[in-house]
């Protein structure tokens, strides 16, 4: 790597610390925040925002930028490109009269609604008020949020107040009232950004909950299928169809891998989003002694059980995968044991056959000794008769044959044994 490349790399890494500009505007103002699920390429949103800025004679984001601020008419627009979504934040001076009667995005260029028209994941309308006095008109806040049940209280160490009902309005947007008491403009903007990130990431975090519920149902089905297989393995015998069991377990293992592959990314993303939410909530500086149910308490009351469900589903996938793997190992061990028994039985049968063959061979050898001896005696008898007929021998053939019979028999027996031993040594 050259020195210029090294410098460029250091500049890019250092730029990450300054890459997320805060949309700053003095209170009072209103804000609309939208998180749009990305369906195309990651660069499509940036290119669309660049073209939008160009139509309004404003500079657009650079090629490698993931955040950009632009003043489009009276609206301050912030674009952010996230891992799997994009967000548009619109800030407009002043409040609606009454509150939330006009959202900030109604003052933004109309092209935003056509450029960023994919699936809306999160929509938030915020009215940022300026009120030095800490005495709040709670009835006014309840009527503005459209609910008698509201959550929040002092934040930023009592220098601001945050209120919401967590209900969606007719347009599907969550309403939040943020009241600035003693904060400077930049602090109000940073506080607003934390709230918007909390709202965005809490909804993206719970996207793992439907996946977890579906996964749990499939795991229940797999566990139901695994139990009778384990029972059959425990009671297995030689008539058990082990090939069918192995195919069933292999199919179950493949289903487990597919299930893990489908859910692992969603669970990991939900875990990361929930950690961001918890961090942002800890940065709000809420008053723990507030008589009202705090914003973070209500939010975590739903978020944490959802994350626990995702973690439980993830754990169950791993545990069931291990059980299936152990079942396959057990089934393979049983098959190996059965094959070993069959091999031993086959070897024993072959040994018995070999012993029988040896006994038969020995019997045949005994018979062959008699046969060869018989024919040898016949030849000797013919030779004696020929010698007597030619008057070359003057002996009684019966006496000679009687004496020669045992000699011929034992000679043939000894020759047969010697030949068998020689053949045996040669085969070894």
C-alpha cells in the first residue's frame, strides 16, 4: 500500500466520526421521520436523493456517503442510508395549530413522496415545543397525542420533557411531543435524533418477533417428529429399517440447517438493533422518580420480551440441531454394531464351513489312500502274474501280495501327507 493510499484510508476511517450530521433547528419546530424498507440496490436511494437535491440546486451526497443534509425550500431534509433501510427526516420551523394538524413532510418537496415510496417501516411525527416553565398542561398534551394513556416525563436531566402514547394516528405515524425547557439548540437536535433512532430501531428490532414465532412453530413440529424416531432407536433390533431412519434424520437435519439459515440474519439484526435502542434510552437522561410511566420503561417492557423470544428461538434451533446430530450419530453406531455382529456371524459360519471342508478333505484323503493302494496292488498283481508266466519268478503271488499290501498302503499314506504339507507351505 502506497503512502497516498494509506492516507486516504485513514481519512475515510476518521470521517466515520463525522459522517452523521445532526439536523439542527431552534425550537419550536416540527419533524417527520420516515424509515423506508429498501427493495432495490443500496445505492438507489442515494442516487434518488442526489437527483432531488440537484432539481433544487442543492449539493447532493457523495458517492460513498451514507448521510446527507439539504435545505429544500423551507424544509431541512436529512437522508440516511442504513444496512437494510433508508430514512428521511424532515424539519420545518414552527408548530402545527393545533399540534399535529400539519406534519413537516407536507412542507417538503412533493418528489419525496414519489422517490421514496417503498414499504414504510417506521413513521414518526414530532412537535418540538419551547417552554421555559416546567409546569405542563397534561390535558393539552393528552389531547394532542389523542390518548389518555401517555408515557414519558423529564429527560436530559430535567432540561426537557418527552411524551408519547405509542399509538399510531390515522396515517400510521407515531406522535411524540418534545418540550425544550433549558437546552441549547444543538442539544435539542441531538436529543431529537436519539428519540428518532430509538423509534426506528425498536420497530426494526421487533421484526425478528414474527420470524421467531414461525420458527418456534416449525421447531415444535420437528421435535414432535424426532421423539418417535428416538424411541425407535432405543428399541432398535435387526428388523428395524435403519436406512429409512437414516434418510428421515438426514432430511430433518437439512430442514434444521435451512431454518437456521433463514432466521440467523434476522435474529442477529434484531439483537443489534435492540442494543442500539437500549443505548439510546440510557442516553436520554430520564428522571427515575417521575410519577408517570417512563418512555423507556414502557418501550423496554415490550422490546425485551420480544428479544427474549428471538433468543429462545435461536437457542432452540441450536439445541434441536445438536439433538438431531446426536440421533444420527447414535443411529450410525447402532448400524455399525449390527454390521459388526453380522460380520462376526458370517466369519463364524465361514469358519464352520472351513472346518467341515477340512474334515471332508481328510476323509477324501483317506479314501484316496485306499483307492491308490488298491490300484497299486492291482498293478503289482499283474506284474507278478507276468513274471510267473514268463517263468522269471517262482513265488506264490498271494503270499507276495499279502506281504506287500501294508507296505504299499503306508507308503501311499506317507506320500499323500508329504504332498499336502508341501502344498500348504507353498500357499502360505
